[in-house]
C-alpha cells in the first residue's frame, strides 16, 4: 500500500498546554512548522508553551472555535494552515467525566474545530480520542476492538470521533483519530496518578495506591507527540489508531520505578485504595498499524521518561 505523504508547514493546536500539547508543539517546531497554539483567554498554563519565533499563541475559547480565523487575523496571522490538531477537551477526570451536558458540549466543540479547520484550508484534521472509548477490555486494543464506553467522557469521545470523521469527509478534508492510552510527562495535570504520586514522594509522604496488579501501557508525552505528528504526515484518512507504547506491565512496577528514581527508601501505600467498580485491569495498545502507516516507534523507556518528568516536577515545586 502506498505511503501517504502530507507536507505540514503550518499547524493549529488546541489544548496545547498539557503534557501532550506542549510536547506536540515542540515536535512541530522541531520539524520546521509554524505553530498556532490556541489557548483559553487568560490561561495560566500558557507559560508552559515553548518559546520560539515560529510559535504564536492565540486566545480563543473552545466554545468559540468558529471565531478562530478572526482571532488569528486580529493577531496579524495568515488565516491558513495545513493541519489541525484538536486536543482541547473539558472535564476529563473525576465526576466531570459523567457531566453529560459538558461532554455533549465537547462534541459540539469538536465539530466546530472540524469546520474551522476546513475553512482555513487544512488538509488533515487530527482528533485525540481515548482508551475510554473502549470501556473495559481484556485483550490488546486495536482500531476494530468493540467500543463499549462506560462513562460520559468515553461516550463523548467515541461520538466526537465518529461525527468529526463524517463532517470532515463532507468538507473534503482528511481525518485521523488517535485513541490515546495513558500518557505521562512534563506539564501533565496535577491529578493524574503519576503526577500525584510524584508530588507525594517528593514531599517525603507515602502515597495511597491500589494494589497495582493491573497491567498498564504508559507512553511518554514526547513519543505521543511524535505519533500525532506522524499521523498528520502519513496517517490514512478515516483511520483510528490506538496510541501507546505497545507493551503492558503491572502498574506496581511503574510505581516502583518512579519511587526508585526519587528515593529507594520511601514507602509505597500499595493496596491502601480498593479497586473501583469499573476498574480497568488490562490496558495495552496494538500499534502495529500505526507503525506500518507512519513509521512510529516509541523511543523513551519509562525509567528515562519518568526521570525527566520528576526533574520537571522539581522545577515546579521550586517556583510555587
């Protein structure tokens, strides 16, 4: 099958300030792209974005993405791009995952993003989905694995992927959907398991954890960003790609590696938190098709990625 080749010179990135977003901006800049990072007005996390002459920050709320061309024009930027990466999504953790009206709004914002991308002449729209689209699965996750989401977040991500694919096709634009598993790295939110555990251990405290028997697939943020960039350049239109490292290890092994990178003597509260009623016990991506289509290969071992993440967390501790 012939390899897809798209030339990406200018890229739009919504949701650019998290772990994947900041890494994606860096990856695009590394590739020589001009990057328009679309942030919420007044976003305190915009300071996390790379400082580069080819990165432009444009304030535009996800609820107003239809106005993005005007916002770009007002900032003196050409209203044109080659690729649109839509990472923005509200209510991704905790009770917010089942805030159904909010999740429905996220779907609407995704469709707005597709229409805006097409209006700006983008060749390809790359949307970021989630493992939550699948629900609980015992086997390796593939594009054709049945989807049975168990919360509003997963349901909305699945719907957003399907609707945005149809909308993009109607507008004559390529569409690629990434179902991202568990990503860690600098600029991650404070409430993820990895971030919260790092903060506890850096404070010399014992983190309360589950028994950690679940098999898990963790991917470093820079590798996830590389996967998204490669999807924009080489992903097949209409494709769904699970994004992970392609390997699974017991969660407690990741946690022990994290702890060892901080202080071997620190205790871990494994088993102090019971598993939830919808606990996922096995998570692993099949990245065979992603690798075949785009050449993607995870490059960062967890031990190396977690050391970089801890180093970043220490800098945040010093500035707060």
